[in-house]
C-alpha cells in the first residue's frame, strides 16, 4: 500500500515543469525577490539563513553556488554538510506552487564558513593561577581566541600556544580555543579542554631547625590541600601530607633555597603556586654517634604493621624492636612486622646504628594496633537499581569501609550497606573491610547482578487505564518514534470517570534518578500534564502516583504529540482543505446539530486526485483535553481515514488529524451524515 505523500521537492519540480510548458509571461506572474537575506551563527559546516517574507509565496528555494537547490516552507533554513573555511554564494527565491509563475532570485550573498576546531589541544603545564595551552595549526595566518568557561576572554594569539593567566586557585575551568580569520569572519568551532587549577601558594614558610645533614621546615596549611611538595634549589625533592618536613642527607655548611607548593588528591590536579623562597644553611658536622630516629608512623592490617621513620643523622642502619625484643637490622627507613594477631596492640621501636663507630642511638618507640579480621559471611540482595551488602560483625571493628567496583564509597558502623542509583541488570563487585584505630583490614568482596527492569510500555495516542491501591505508584517506559514535543497527561479512568489528584514524573534513566520534568495539577484540574521534547529511539520512564499516599489511584494515562496548531471549526457538509507538517498534527472542532451517525473522513486535497494521496490517521474525542477517545482510524479504502461515530446534538467534538508514522499531510477533511 502506498503510504508516502508527495514531497515538497516533487511539487516544486512539477511547478517548474508547468511553467516551462505553458510559457506564461514572466512579467505577468513574477514574484519579487526576498527583501533581504541574512546569515548568523555560521559554523564550520553550517550556514543558518533568514530572509524577508514574499507575498504570494508558498515555498522558498535556496540556491548554493548556482546549482544546489534546497526548499523551505518558512523564511529560514540552515544549510548543513558544508566544508570548513570555504566560500559559498547563496541566493533565495519565493515560489508559488498553486499559481503559474516564475522565481526571482535575491542578490547573491557570499558567505564563508568558519574554521574547524583546532586539533591536538592539550595543557602543557598549569599551576594555581595559569595554564599553558598548545594545539595544532588550523590554517596559515589564522588567529586564535581563548574562551574561559564559554566566555570570550582577552587572550588571543597568532601562534599555536598561549598562557592563560589570572585564574583562581583550586577551581575547575573549561578552556576553549577557536580559530578565526585575520580580517572579518566568524569565530570557528571550539576545541575544549578541562582542568582544575592548583592550590594557592602556602604562606608562612620558615626554617625551624637545621643540623649538619637536615633542615626542618614548617608552613601554614592550605585549604583543601592533601599533599605538599618541596622544591630545593628549584628541583622537586620531597612530598608530605603534613605542614612540616625535614630534608635529609644535606651537605654540611651549605645553603639551600627552598619553596613549597600544595596539591589535592584529585587525579587531574596540578601542583599549585610556589611559596616565597626561604634559605636554609646546614650546620657543621654533628658529633660522632647517630641521632635517634624521628617521625615514626605506622600503617596496619589484620596481620601486619609497617613502621616508617625519617633517616637519622649519622646512621647507616637501623635496629627494629617488637615489644622490647630486637627483631632485625635494616638499611632502609621502614620495616613490616608480620604474623601478628588481629586487633592487638604492639610496642614497636627503632634505633639508629653507626656500624663504623659501633654506636647505637636510643630507641624511638610507638604503640600500634593491628586491624580487625576482614569481614566474612558476605551476602548480597538486589533490586533493579540498588544492592544491599550484609556481613557478620567483626570483633574489634569500630566501623566498616564499603567499596563498589574497587572504589571506597562510604564508611558505616552497621553490618549492612545499600548501594543505590545503580543500573539494572548489571554485574557489580562490592566489598567491605573492617576498621579500628590501628588500621583497615584486607577487602572482602562478592559479586552480584542487579535485577532487570520490566516495565509496561506506553504507545502514542493509546490511553492506558491505571487502578492502584493507596500508597502505590506505577512506572512505564515510553520510546518515541519521532523527535519533537510530546504531551504526557492523565484524565478520568475509562475516559468518563471522576477526577483523581495525580502526580506525573518523567525520567531519563531506568533508576529514575535523572528527572526531566514533573507536574501535579494542570490548568486548574487535579489531573497532571507534562510537555517535553523527546528524542526518537530514546527510552523515557514515566511514573504515575496520587498526590496523597492514602488515596487509591484511578486514572487514564495518555501520550500524544504536542498540538502545535489551535482547533479549527468545521461544519457539516463543508469540507476544509489543510496541510500538516511532518511530526505535527491539526485539530478541528465540530458542534453536532443532530443526534445520529456522522461520517468523518479525509480525502484528496481540493477534491482532486492530482493533489496526491496522504496517509492519514483520524482521532475523534468528546473533550477538549482529548482524553476521551470516541473513535479512530488509520486506513479506510486506501491511505485516507474514515470513522462513523454516533454524535449527540449540542455537543462539541474534537477531531485530530496526523500523518501516519508522523508524516506530513496534504488533504481534505469532511463531516457528513
């Protein structure tokens, strides 16, 4: 069956053929050229055009470079698929398809597309207040402009690199580079790169003490800082998570210039601005005999403790002790005590040793607690968008760290945790570790798959009656076949029931965490309505509930294309010729004067088959909100539509006409007895 209407291009071609064949005088039927043709927001591949209205024109032709022709039924059009940095000549003409006539082209307008986005954009280096950008050349002689968070800045260059200054420390930025010609022309497409600037420079840097081999420094904390990096004589030398640090293994009686910069733990953070410079001068060599180790730190799990310390002056090795007993001698500044009991306290010590002089320092000690045992008896229960992990209590644990796919997400004192906002039908690895004051146990894990989402489907212009007990809601999935404005609304159950105070919610995800829109009361009624632009082929999720949780739900739910044209009155035996654009609809109102069967149908435009057949769909409603469907029809004896409902005198009915599969319509509507 033929379901395709004649395209505008075919109509235009037929009109041109008619003009050539008839040979009508151009002077008698000539349409004037559009009064102006203007362009704006030109990109590297598109040219948006607007022009003046031409009286008598039903169509407009757009000619590009004297040959390629595009058609528009409005006074605007966007030419797409163009080549960047290329000059095009554009002309526009009005066309009257229903009359004999010829087209008059506007004056040629020369437009050059913008440059494409620069390639290879990256951040060469950055700190707390500046970032250096580099990129590949777009074209010889091109200028480049920098946008900061989408706003045009004063940073411009004719080179392929630039340093953006005046940024705020510890702040996320999106930096864009656009190319543009040296003279007049449009700004080209942006290439984007994101960064978070480094932290502000630490203040108060000072030398608090020196020996013949060390220099101890202190500074003020920087907000949000996780690490501090020390630069000695301009070179990055050490890092620490505290606001003090002792530089080791320095040369006696030597001056060093020192600066400090801060960073966060974020993976994309740059080192912040450098502090002011201080100078530390080491002392003469210390007397013979190693210094006692300092800055002892421990990290533990359930079976081991790692002890670390700063290197001690005069020491070439270290002796480590457990509960006062010598364990071993090491050359480094760390040692791991193994085979320990879980959740137990140990006294650990370390002494510096000079093997040449045969002297040992006093031992520095620290009390350390091992972590509890790792959790056991892990179980997982799932829903469509959540996973609950449970485990047996662990002796000595004060809290538990829970992880999702290897990343720690939270800490809890309970023996269960619910991960929310998950995707349906997805495998996850969840884990938990025990925590006490001493440390964190190894991670115990389990795999689980969330439940599948099985929701009833909504279809365009197909009402669904919903009846639910109090406190319950119903969710649906709707996948539009066309892109455009859609109306989702409630009405009386069965189309004739009483009112029900409903609430509608529209989401972009099955987990229903990304809400697009919601509505309680619409247009002074307790029913609800949402109008939203939806994308063809994308699934959306609709949730229906009552306003009050103690009231049962009885309502009708409908999805339709948004009405873009107001209702047009139609009378008995007085057909109306009309057009409907692709993806749109047209609504007519009919006031019945007699009670009985009425024939409502579509036919050829102007009553002639030469106008072409349109594949139409008819809907007849008994209410203006179009929630109570009386009758509907797709094909009747061909591609046109016909319904024969019994109408009541004195009542107004609403007739909605759409193209099949959201196509365009060029047809006639009639109502007869």
